[in-house]
C-alpha cells in the first residue's frame, strides 16, 4: 500500500500535468480525460478515507497557485501601481 506522501506526490503530479496541458492548449477531449483521471483518483482516496476533503482541496489550491498565482489579487498588484 502506498504511503500518504506517495499519494500526495502522485496527485500533485497529475494536477501539474492537467494544468500544463490546459496552458499548452490541448484539445478538449484530452483535457476532459485528464480531469477524469484526477477526479477519479481524488474520489477513490476520499472514499477510502485516506485523505480528507480539506486535505485534497489544499493540494489542489496549492497546485493552482503554483501554476497561476493566487486566486485573488488586488488591481494594484496586477498593474504594478501602489495604493
């Protein structure tokens, strides 16, 4: 059986692959399939009780921030102006 850190690492890699494919402009069918793999993996981990929903959300949030920055920014941060 895999350890929690191995499962976390595998999920992070799967998310990175999906985000990279989206950034690269992959076709809808490839993106949908990749999302399906990630969703299925997270569901299996959740139903098996190996990780909590909060843990999974934290991993997804961290990977999205790593790829595209924080979800919310002020307009001043976006255009470089000081308030």
